[in-house]
């Protein structure tokens, strides 16, 4: 396999009897195959074929990155020019972190294919039945708490590998009392052997793939809405690379949401795709979670809880990573230190001196690059720090108070941008929420 070979999207096959969709892609002689099972779905329903094609177009990113050629050929699916342009943006911007880490320039990527539209049958989902992708963390728990009661029927959506479930998802999911719609995603085993096979490796915009699977599952189960939990700062760039902004969370951002929603409307039909938290800050979301006492001991956002190797997977917060530190920081204005110490296993990341350098990065008081993690932007982190320092129960923390004074000298609170959330009228939030 050589890099000049184009990446070819071969198409998707539906096996209704087995409730599976299988996508196929190729680079030269190397063929990749991935299967997604929707055991609770009816894959004969209108709109399923179109949703499966949409998934195939996006899921190919996991196999494109093995060699990252600068040409993609869509062989088995007809697409419009607008769809191909969105897809090009998905591969270029969504793989920005991957390209930066591998010293690549993907800006000249071209995508070609036969003009046409998706399958003629359109989804006819019930807008009162909503699917909420759920990861067990701060954001999705708040979405469930605020939104599920507005639906005629709400269900959680979880993507998993066959035979692999995560307690960090399953425990809070059970506490919601909602049913769970699952998709089992069987990756081509070759991509799990990237190092041995000499493939390029790195971060992919997996939220985009999960979004496509959520739409597929919604169509296959007769649901008419998919509510993501992506907030305002997900649209902010993590850093500037040599070829433009690089955003670890690009497929959680507004640009992806808007473009993907247009594709769903044009190709699939009546499935409303939106983010309940789009115009909200992480700080305002944390304030809501702080009042959900039943979830405080259960929620988990630490990536160590989701390690694919069960032997390396933690059943608690690790307490030292940037994600743990940020979640602690976001909750600190609203909860006493004793409560937060209990959540994080005895000691808050926020008060650990070895993490002081990481905290300075989060609040923008360091020249180091912000972490490639799903954390709030610099402005949110500074605001959280200043509000935490104002709490009487933090007055004796000299390190935190000193950093807050330093931040206060340069902190210039800004008005939030105009609301950008696109939420169906059926689920319009009450005035003042967030």
C-alpha cells in the first residue's frame, strides 16, 4: 500500500435479518470492513438505507487515516456536490489533530464521486420519541435531566464494541431509569494493529461517526429526534497549526453540527439532529449537575474509565489528567471542597501541587499548548477559577488565591456570543435556561 493510492469508499450493505450494516473501504489492495449492529432496530424501515450511506461516508475516516492520501473516490454511493464538500471538511478539519501529530497537510484533499441523491424513501420518525447519546459524563447527564421529561418517550443511545461495556456509562445510565438503544460497532481488526502494520495513527472525529450511528438507530427504531450534548466551547480551536486552527472537539462543534444536520435533512428525512447544550457554557452546565445529588457519586468523565484494555481501565477518576482537573475546576464554584474530594476519591485534582502547571495551561497563564482533551476554553476556565477563589471555603488555599490574583490582572470577561442553538420547537427550552 502506498500513499498515492486514493481512498475509495466502496459502499454499504444492509442485512435486515441480522440487523447489521456493513461498510467497505479500500486503499490500493488493502480493503477495510466495519459492521454496526442495531439489535433493537428494523432495518427495513424507510430512511434506513439513506442513514446507512451517511454512516458509511463518515465512518471511513477511521480507515482513511491509515495512509491519509489526498484523494477520496466515492464509488458505491451517489452524493451531491454539497455533500462532498461537507465530507471534505469533515476529513480535513476533523483530522486536524491527527494531521498535526503526523506532520501532514490535508488541505489539498479532493473528493470525487457520481452526482446524485440518496435513496428515495424518507424516514418518518415520531418527533415525540427522542434518542439521547449518553456517555455518563457531566454534559449528557444534564441533557437527560432537562430534556427527557419533555419527550413522549426518551431513550439513551450507547455505542459499544461487542462484549465490551463500561461501568462509567452503565451505572449512571441505569440511574436515569431510561431504556438504552445500543449499537455494536465492530471495527476492522487491521486498524487495531496500526503499529504492526505501519499505518498512520491518531485522533479521529469519532463524535461525527457516533452522530451518524445515532441517526441510523433513530430511523431504525422509529424515533424522530437525536439530541446531542455538545456545548458552546466545543467550537473553539485547541491550538493553531501550520495549516490553520486545530480543534480536538471539531465534530462536537457548531460547524459540524450545522453541516451534518443539513445532510440529515436532505438525505434521510424527518430526524431532527441538534445539541441541547449548544449555546451553553460548561460553567452553566456544571451548575446544573451540582444540583443533581443522585448523579454526583456516579458520573465519570475521566478517559481512563474508557480504556479499551480492561486491565488498564479504572473504576474511578484517575485524579491527575487534564479532564479530571477541568471537571473539578468547573464544579468548584458550586460545591464545597469536601464534596469534590469525595467525588475524586479523597483528593481534589485542583489542590494537588503537581498539577499546578496543568492548571496554569487551562486558565491561559502558560505558553504551553492547551491539552487535546474535551475541556472548556480559556475564558471559561478563568471564570471558574475566579469564582472558586471567591468562596469562603477556599480562602485558605494560598496557591489557588495567588493564581486567581494573577488571572484577575488579565481577565476580561466577555459577553457570550449570540445563541446558536437550533432546537426543534417541540423541545424549545424554557426562557432563561443556561
